[in-house]
C-alpha cells in the first residue's frame, strides 16, 4: 500500500488492475486503518477516473456474495448518497411504489453515511430484518414483489471499511460504488448520482454492458435523485435529456420541502406518511417523479405521463404500502 499511496500522492492515477488489487487487499484485511483512511482521502481531494472506478467495481463484484433471483427481471432504484442534502428516503419509497405497480425490485442499500437515514437505516427502524439467505430473498420477491439487499451482508470490503466511513462522515468512493455492485446484478436500474461528472463515468461503464437498461439521474442543483427543485439531467442508452419539473408535469418545489428530518424516527415517520398517502404534495410528487422515470426505463410505461399515472395508482390504491407490509411480514 505504501507504494500505491506514494504514487497517488504524486498526483498520478491508478490503472484498472491496480485499483482492483487495492480493493481486494482492503477486503482481505491486508492494510491497517490509517492506510485505508489515507487511500480514501485521496478521492476526497480529486476525482476518480473511469479506470479506477471500473477496477473498484470489479473487485467488489468478484468478492460479493452472489444472489440468484431465479430469472426474475428485477430493477434496482437507488442513489449514490453523498449529496449532503439530507432528503427523506425518496428512492426507497419509489422502490415500493414500483413494486406496487408491478415491477419486481431488488433494492440494494445501506445505512446513511452523510445523511441521517439511509435506506437500511429507515427500514431497520421500521422493523425490516435483513437477510442474505437466497431462498428468503426469492420469497420476498414472490410475495412482496421486492427484496432488500443490505450491502454489508454481501460485500466484505464495505463491511471492513464501514467504521472508517462512519468516522470520516463524508462521501468516499464507496458512495460512488454502491449502485454499481448490486449482488443480484439486475438488468434494469434507475440510479441517482451526486455530480454530473459521476453521471458521465456511470454512463461510460453502463454503456459497456449491452444487456442493461439504465437511467442515470442528477438534479443540477446537486441532488442524487429527481428532486423537482430544478432541472434534472437524465442519461440513458438512448441519449441525454434535460427536463424541468414542468416538463415532467409537476410543480417545482424547494429544498426545505424535501428535508428528511433530524432523527431516524422523524425519517421513518415521513416514510410511512408517504406510503399511507398522507404526505405533503412535495414528498408525494418527488416519489412519483422518480418512480415514473423508472417505469419508463423498465418499459412498463411509454412515457413520463403514463409512468406518473401508474405510480400514482400504486400509492392511491395502497399497493405500495401493501408491498412494504408484505416485506415486513416476511421477517
């Protein structure tokens, strides 16, 4: 690691193979916490290259505990986190809306690092028990149309650096990796990223996987999701779009309206209000917008308008809430 750190401190980047080797070493406990912290800090000071990101991703996928969902064409809906906005759990709620709308979901998530409540945090608070048992995950999909993959159960490298990430309390390159290393390897994905630069890196990597359909979203004012606080950049295999809330058929909102609470309990309260269809309009609309674009990406809706109608029906009918309740009952 010393040679690698000196290489990086000299403002040089890593080839894909070396990036791959270092993450393997982290997972295997070859380096001490100070070395790992120094390595993580490099990527707080400069951007990751596409070769480095590919190497990191490949190492985590090589090491991860694999998941076999029995051929179900599942979708992941997640964000990188690390945008520092402390919004409520928009992508996680969108996942349940999608499940209620008929799209199978294999949601990959973790506890929050730079926010109060990540997807794992809020679901655990609400009583969901995490599992790596393949049969149980299949059962979740069959009965609730959604399974939840808590990242540390599948990724030893993430588990080994979790204390350091928590102590640092800021985004690291592991924030960039989460959506790239879903152990179920779903064909469909909507992913939110915290910067336009990272959106470009993701697009490059996803374009290489010809069997995947994806949509990368980044709200230009800094959100790793469709926030409806301003324009959002969308990148897919078909090209790029820049859409405003008006283009999506929804009113623009404010950052304050998306605040996720000061405690996990507050975040969970907001979460359940959305599922019970008792949420403020700004909360409902943000969830519907992300779900609508995911439904379009999955080919279940021809356009955003159709996706919004399907997503609203999932919430209004209670099917989104029922997907959550079924998942909870399977503990």
